[in-house]
C-alpha cells in the first residue's frame, strides 16, 4: 500500500488557487513537504484552474517538485497536451492520471504512456458513463487493460481506478466499488487506486466514513488510496492495515508509532485523552412530528391534520406513507394547492435546514424522494389536466462539454422536479450547440449548467456566450465544485448557485420575475 497525497489540487482551496495564480511555487512546495512528513508515499499534482495555462503551470510545478521533494509524482490532468509536456522532460517514471475507456481518451493518452514509458491510471468509465455495478466497472477496466497491452504497455504499469461515488447520492454503489477492486485484482492482476474522500461528500464527520471505506477497500486489495495524509485518522488506518498485510513486518513501525500513544477511544472516560476523541453522542431523534413548521394556507385549512402529516413526512424524508397520505389530501383539496401549499413549503424548510448545516445531503435527497412519491400521486390524480402543471416553467440542465461528473447536476434536477418544474436533462458532456437547439425548440427560459472539472469551465463560458447571443431572454445559472461567485460573474452567468437548494430558490425568483 502506498498513500497518494491529494492536497496539490486547487479545487476548493483558496490559498492554493491564489498561490498558483500568482506563480508562488514555494507555497506548492510547502504542501508537498507537509504531505511527505505526514506519511505520503506519492504526490498527486493537479493545477487545473480555468484561467491558467495548464501545460505551462503543470510543467513548472512538476519541475520544481522534482528538484525539492524526492517522492514520485502522479500527473493529474485531463489535458493530453499538459500531460505530454510534463512527461517528456520528467526524470523518473511518472504515473499519468488518467485515461478512461472512451475511444477518444484511449487514443490520446495510451500512446503517450507507451512513448515515454509511464505508468497510467485507467478510470472505469466509458461512452456510456460509470457502470453502477462491480461487474460493469470491471468490464471497462478489462477493456482498458487490453487496449494498453495491445500497444505494448505492460500490466505492471497499469493502475485501475474503480471510481468512488458519494454515498449521499449513490449509496448502493459503495460496496460495488469495493467489490470491483477485488475483481480487478483477481482477474486482471493489475494494481488499483481510489480517490477515497469522494465517498463522504455531503455527510457529517467525513473522516469517519472515509476511514471506514478506506479499511474496506484496503481489505479488498486497494494499492493506492488517494487521500489527505494530514488526517491522522486515515494514516492510522493505513499504518494498522500494513500490519495485517505483512507490509509492516513484525509490526515494527506500528509499535514504534503507537505503543506509547494514547488512544482516545479507549482512554478512561473523563480524561483529556478520552475527551479529545469523543464523538458527539447520537442525539435522540428529534420529535419532528411535534409541531408543524409551515403556515397552512386558507385553501388547505379544512384538512390541516393531513397537511401537517404530509409536511412532516417530507421534512423527515419518509417516502413510504407519502402516496397514501397524498391520496387522502386529494380527496378534499385541489391538487395544485397541495403542491404549492404543502409540498413546496415543506421542501423550503428542508432547504433552510440544509443551508444552516442542520441537515446533510442524504436528508435533502430523502425529502426529495418523499415529495416525488407524493407528486406521482398528484400527477395520476390530475390525469389529462396534468398539463396544468406544465405551465411553461421548463428548466434545461446539463453538464458542459468535456465534463463527465454529474452528481451535482442530478441532485439539482431531482430537487427542481420536486418543486414542480418540468426539467429537461441533456445529461453530461453536452455540446453548446445542442443546448441551444433544445432551448430554441422547447422555448426554454432557464438553463442550469454544471462543471466539476477546471478544464471544462471554458466550455461553460462558451455555452453562456452562445445562449446570451442567440436567446437573449434566457437566463443561465451555473454551479459545480470549480466555480466561485466571482468566476461565475466573470463568465457572465446570470446566477451562481452554491448548491441544489439555492438553484430551486433562484428558479422560483426568476420565474416570478418574468411572470410565470
Ligand atoms: N481518482 C483519480 N484521481 C483523482 C480523483 C479520483 N484526482 C482528484 C481527486 N479524485 C482526488 N483528489 C482530491 C483532492 C482534494 C479533495 C478531494 C480529492 C478535497 N477534499 C475535501 C476537502 O478538503 O474539503 C475533503 C477532504 C476530506 O474530508 O478528507 O479537497 O477519484 N484517479
């Protein structure tokens, strides 16, 4: 097991972004040294920032790192140009991060790895996306390994990434990922890598979930966890695992490091050591059914008991009884009143709790699911007149050209649908011209664009420019990990959404402003 330090990556790191923009390479070296001292064996280097010349910056950073820190480097970039410029002059054997199963990627990246004798990370995704099952991910990995061997890259130089998804959105995949790691190890005999911390996105106590997932994956043969080595919790897990897998023979290192360390979990209660590690005790579940947190409108007043029940089901994210409870309401209430007077105010409450840090992403998703169950009944009930709900308030969502990450976009879609909007989802990696075509064809007034990768913000800017030029009455909101409010303004987005709840708020405000 070798730990890949993840911290040289500007996503979400203000200081590193500023340092890269001003060319302050000493700051980057500082991050490298800190990671080495914390126990990183390899360093991932990613300097993709939308407004930066990536090939030039990546090669400057790699050159400086090679001269000061002796650890091997992982060249993390989605630009084949940037990768080639770096590996051409790299002294040693770099690991390219990454190629994937798409034809275009295989053809662009594998020949570079072959020509310059690099190792390469292959991501288990292809033209049809990331397969949800272990066997599906394995099949893509198998294809990548076959392609690499065909052009003469030996198996020892291939590392497969089975791709970690967030449990907040893809809970059923967590153990599939772990299983995929064992399939890849067993059947292909290549090494494996995982970006561990993705698993805990939107969840409290991230390091607890991350370290548990890490332990499970190590147990299935994970060779290279990508993580933040400054977190003792992850490194503790790695050090302990190295005893189990015989890497730390005689447990020499383990004993040296831990024999005299106090363990916060087993220290006698009340001591400082115990307090240092005490997790907050699980709270008795709050009696959410106690009070109704919304103001019930006049039109629903005669059924206030049922309305309260539905509102509480939504807020606590219980979809099971939603269908039946909605039926009950519809027996005496108008369908649109139910949507506008109960579903939406309840979702607003959940959005506020999410903003306040009181609720986390899985809770937001559960509430959206509950509303969806209610909506299904409303739609059925409205039958032919269901068209009434399609009142011109259509929203197109897409992840921009070149970008394959769509977690954020999918969450936004789900939430907007449950606010009653008609959402047209064009999926991932969508051409600006395709977005324009659909906007025109379906008379769309609001477009949401997402970009998770620094390299694709350019495509976002192009899409916004095209839409604003061709369809002046159409508003564009943007979101995604690499964006900031400042950068969104710079590329002329009409609104920056910091999360899904914020997108719903903006949609509400925007449609009200144009009288829809
Ligand atoms: N696979 C491959 N390469 C990758 C990833 C992957 N490169 C990029 C990324 N995923 C791994 N690198 C990072 C870098 C920074 C952060 C996460 C992954 C990060 N995380 C949070 C933060 O600091 O706020 C949370 C960190 C934590 O809780 O530990 O910034 O999957 N091949």
